[in-house]
C-alpha cells in the first residue's frame, strides 16, 4: 500500500452526527431570539469549527453568549443518535488487519467531544490519535494543524492521505502536500468536492477502501 498514514475526518466521514448538532442549534438559537434553523441550514453551515458555523446564524457580538448555551447542552446530549457511517468500523478494522498503516482522526470538532464520541462508537480501538479543535491553536485547513498531527504520529506527508467530506478537508490535505479522497456521505456533493480539487470522490468509505487502499 502506498499510504502509511491515513487521516480521517469525523463528521460526515466516519460518523453521522448531524441529528445531535441540529438539535443543539435548535436548543440554542431561539434562546437568543433567532429563528429555529432547518436541518439543511445547519448541514450547510458546519465544517469549519463550531465558532465559524455559529456565525452563519448570529452576529459575532452574540457568539460568546451562544456558546455558553450550546456547549453544556451539547455535552449532555451529543451521544444520543450518534451513529457510525456505513462501513466505517469495517474499513478501520480492515486497514488495521492489513498492517503497517497508522490511522488517526483529524477533525474540526471540539477535541474532547471528538474523543468521547470516538470511544463511544468504537473508533478509538483502531486509531492512534484523535486531533480536534482546541487541542492546538489551529483548525483545518491551516497547515500548522496538519504538521502538528504528522509530527505526533511520526508520519511523512509523502505517504499520507486524508479521507474527508468537505472542501476544508481537501484544502487541508493539499496545503500539507498530500491527497484527499472525499466521500459524498457528508455535507457536500460530488460536484462541489470535485470543484474543490479532491483527488477522488466516492459514494462510500468502502469504495475508497477498494480504490485507494486495495481492500476490495
């Protein structure tokens, strides 16, 4: 296998967390006097971290207030309805079985939340690390965040790839000098991911496993 390190995005890639995310926005925004957002509005907003997503709905002057409402509710409810994407656990298990490949979660989700949900869904047994928001000063697609992950993993960009579902993932990988293979199970369409420059766009994780990791 040409890749020795595989970084996986979390939301929309390894797991479906949109019901919990939407529920938290529905809880938060009306308390600030803003309309209840639709599921699709929240889906389109996420990807760049909580703060960036929240600013799609409220002015920056209300952000701190919104986060004090959102975060406790999120912490109490985020595991309800969280589900692995189809083939996620199977692909991680098959990569582990193949041997010689390091996998890690690389996400803009809040780091402690990401680690909790990864443990809950069974991803942690297969992944070396979970890198998330607030673990460092950076977020995807900042190259410093990717460089930090590679340093911790002892990985080389020349033998690394990223599997994700958004233009943020594509840009993060390309900023670091390695490919991004995208799935359409998350927040963006095949056309949007192709336009963003994804090195391959696939309908599922199993399709990426067959095409890029030789796990057909």
